[in-house]
């Protein structure tokens, strides 16, 4: 049986959140993470209920050199349809209604509780966007890693092998956000983002089946990921973390390989003027963002320092994007993403 104090807001939680004068104290969220991928993502509505379908041109029609008095053979393009599904993350906060009789600042505590739910849901969604696999967990979504997880698959050309083995590896991701590249999706006819619903006072049952009244609110985020053109993303995988921290991995060589592997990268607008929506399927505008762990970002900063008179290259540049100062590589923002792990198995 679950302990009520571990799952419900109680008087002990309220007292912990107060100052000596009885005011609601500011909470320092030590569990907050840096997951800007949710801020960068382009979001679009599904075109078929809770699913989004798009068609990939997978083969060109045959053409021929003509001759006078000779016919033209028929041909057609080959097409493949891809379906991506959404899933939802949800949480429920329950507070005994009798607490409202003894605690005048209950609304402030419920707000703090709601903020904790938002942080928890954001962390889970960021993790799912990176690693979740609907084949293994049908109720969830398929993120980026399962789409780029084999060097011999069709998408293997978009994976740069960092040479690491074992299970202490990490990845650097180049993700292009755009309607013809990668975007997040939400069910048709619904709303993007987290939905909060306050259910007011509800009659609920305790663990013994006895009824009492509680203030309930629920949080729900219905979303998914679709990759329209997988050539516009690139994953630098198999980066051995211990080797990297020892300074024996040339991350910039790997990043240069990834940069030139992204389709149409030198024609993309990487955020200076926002995210475009070109739908030509090849060189439409988009915004490419680089995601990595804190340790990778630290090593990139360290390697960016000029090592002497013969090393005067500018590897990282500060740039202002959407009113924020960020480091960029070849014009692409570099973001620390805490949900990228450093315990990835080797990709072969």
C-alpha cells in the first residue's frame, strides 16, 4: 500500500514551505533541468486524428533518351507513406479539501505543486523526444534515437561514428526544425502544449474505501514527433565519455563531418530570421540546432581556446538568437540538453 504522505500534499508539506512569519517561502527547484529542445521545436497539428502521415519520394521515375519515330516508355515515381503517432503524459494533483479550512495560502502551495508537475512533464517529454520507442512501448511515442540507431540502416548515412565502444557513450545531435524536416505534432482539433484542468472539489476514496472530499487538478500533454526528411538531421554517436573528458577525442572533426552530412545545410536559415516552412522537400528553410550534454559542451568550450600562434581558428561564435546570447557552430546554436545520457550503448 502506498504511503499517503508520499503522493498527496499534506500539512507537513505546507509547514516545510513556510517561513517563520507564516508566509509561503520561495522554492529552490534543485530538480530543474536544462531541456531547451521543447522551446526550439516547431509544432504542427496532425493531419489524421492522433496520427500524422506524410509521403516520402523514395524512387525517381525512369527517363530515356529519345529517337525520332520511337515511343516513350511509361514510368512513375516511387512513394513511401510514413505514419507517426502521438501519446500523452499526464499527472493528477489531489489535496484534501479540509486543508483549505486551516491554510489560507493553499492556493500558493497548489501553484508550487503545479509548477513541479510542469517540470516533471517537461523532463519526461524531452526524454521521450530523444529516446522513446513506440515499438517497445505502444502507449508512448517514437523519438529521434530509434530512427538513427544503426550504421547499416537507411538512416545510417546520418550517423557519424565517434569510435566509442561499451556502454559509456554519448551523442551530439544536429536537429533541423521545420515543417519539411523535424517537428513535434499534436492531435487534430486539440491544442499544443500542456493542458491544465481544475476539477474543483471531488468525492474520492482512500486506501480503505472510505470517502472524503479533495481538490483535484490534472495536467496532460498530448504530443509526438515526426521526421519528414531524415537527411536533415545527423547524430554523432559512440562518443566515449571517458576518452572525451581526457581530451583524446577531436569533437570538431566529428562535428565537421556531421555538418556536411546534413542535406541542404548551407542553404538553411539557422535561426537568424526564425523558422521557415518551405515545402520543397529538399532545400526548404529550417533551423538546425545542436544538442549535447553538459560535459560535451564543456569540452567544446575547452577545445575552442586557441592553443598558440599557429592555432588562431574561431570554432565557436557568440550570436544573438531570439533575444538570447548563445554559442554557435557554423551559425547553429549549441544547446545543453540534460536528457541526453552518457550511458548509451555502442551503435553498430
